[in-house]
C-alpha cells in the first residue's frame, strides 16, 4: 500500500507573519501582554488602537528591533530571533518616526541604503522604487527641505528597495495634510497588489479604507479581530437602551449582580430611570432583561437595541484608554 504524498511546505506557510503569545515589558510595565495573531499572504492587516496601546512595540519586536520578554515571532515560517537575516530580507519597515538623513538627497540616501543591504543591481532597484513612490521630482533635493509627504515617500522607498514580500508601516500618515494623506493611502493601495502589508494606525478611516482585516488592540491586549464587516456584525445589537419605572439605587444594585450585563450606565430623569448596557455574550439579550425587570418589580417603559458600527466598536473597546 503506497504512502500518501507529502503536502507541499508552502501549504503550511501562508502565514507571512505569525505572532505567538507575545509579551514585552519595559521594566515592570507591560507594553504587550500575551497577544497572538497572523498576517496572511496578500492581505492588508490593520493594527488599530489608541496611542500607547502597544502597536509600535509589537512592530518593533516583529522586525527584530526589540527582543520579546516572552513569546515567539515567525516570518514566513522562520523564527525572527533564530534566523534574523532571512526575516529582515522578507521585511520592509517604515518606522513611526521615519528616521532619515536630512542632509542627503533621496538619491544619496537610497544609494547608501542599497549599499548597506548589499543589493545587487542597485540602480535598477532605485529606478523601480522612484516610479512606485513618485519621488523623481525631488530626487536631487536635500531630504530636510522636502515636505512631510515626500519624506514619507522616501521612507517607503527605503522599505521597498530590496523588494520585500512584507511591508510593515507604522502610522504612515501621521502629521500629513489632507492631500498628502490621500496620496499615501493611494500609494499603499497600489503596493498592496503585490505585497503583504501590516498597517499600524490610530486613525479609524484609514483602516476602513485600506484594511482587509482588523485587529483592535487596547492596553497591550487584543480586544477584537476580523474584517470591518465582521466586527460590525459581531457587535450588532450589543448596546441595549432602556427606561424603567423604579428606584435608581435598587436598579443599579440589581444590574451589578445581573449575570448577563457586562457594563451599564444609568441616569434618572423626571419619573423614569434611563440607561444602557453591554451584554456579556453576543446576541440580543432583551428577553433576559425583560425577565430581569419582571422578577425585580421594575416596569419597562422603553427597551431597544442599537447596532454598533466599526467606529462605535472601536470607541467602546478602548473607552478606558480614552479617559
């Protein structure tokens, strides 16, 4: 009896980036706490979170600029710590602060980067990234004299120079004016046709316009993951609004003990207590709430659910961070 054919190795490594149980501490302060996620070949993953959520720390560990406190990162199936050169060849990285040599021209800067990377046929590679990033008209101008938009383009050109399969972009549109933002977003869309992209941002419209999948991170922990449509659907009808006839203190006390309520807000107005709550489980908990009101002697005056869009999901999941 013949043996089954061995599956192609490529079947196991469609995950261009794989993060497993990643922790990163600065002293005793945790910046990232046990996160795990994958970036699949050909997708744009939006890494969304408020400032200080742990996005930049995660990207620096993925690119090998920081060592993890605990956990593992794999690039195209290879461990970043065990095979750093292989992994770095696969990655193109635009850091948040986009460090450039401002006294050099883009030509001089990219020539230096090509030499440092040992890129063969450097002139051809530079011509390719000039065309992709549209920096020909500033090619011989000092980088320090360029607009922020052009400096971002030069930074992206540097990330593309060795023709990596993966692009990691950390807050690529921060500090740009509206026209420059549109230009950089259009550039990212074009690059996504041939690159896998991990895009870190705190700007929600950026994710909605560019990402095929979204991870929302909050205080170093992943709070939600999925396509923008999946996240909106998952949190659909999760906010329940109500008005009850009854004593506010008693309503508050009983809601705190209710096993189906995750969090709630109350406000007394005229002769009713108005409020809203998020349930602990997905779905529509209005039946449970109606039973809760009946058993506690509260009269329901109003009860309805509200669908949350991606913006409201983001605000709700990072509410504590925004305070």
